[in-house]
């Protein structure tokens, strides 16, 4: 089964670069488990320090299954935890814009 590659951007508030990295370096074990349980792997997040945009890349087994992870209690708890340092929607999910793939080389 081939993985679905996703890339997206989010916006970090200025001055929270170190805090964002610290929180992710201490990612809760329950979040790691949930990401893997819902088929996520090879997850990376990069920060553009000029714009404070975060660029995320993840490979998922099944996009519908992955989208279900947003309904888990641990995901909602993580969103609440991160909502003070980044742009969020009313439910505290990050404002996330999918990026269009234009090139891939394996």
C-alpha cells in the first residue's frame, strides 16, 4: 500500500519559535501513539523564520482514517495546548492550509 503524502502550512505567533520547538521536542507519548495509530509517519515540521510559517509534511496510510484523528480527545487536548502560540480556528485546531504538490522524486 502506498502512502499519501501531505504538506501544509500553519502560522506561528512571533516570539514563540523556541516554545513551539520545545513543546514538540517533548511531544506527549499519547500524541505519538495516536499519530501512528491513525496511520501517520515520517512527520516533519519546518519553520520559515522570515515569515513564521510552519510547513508540515506527513505520510499517511489512508487520508480518511487520518482525518478521523482530529476527533480524538488527545488531538483536541494538543490543540488546546498549542492555541496560545499559533493561529487557530474557533475549535482551537490550527489554521492549516494544504499545499499543492508540484514535484516528487523517489
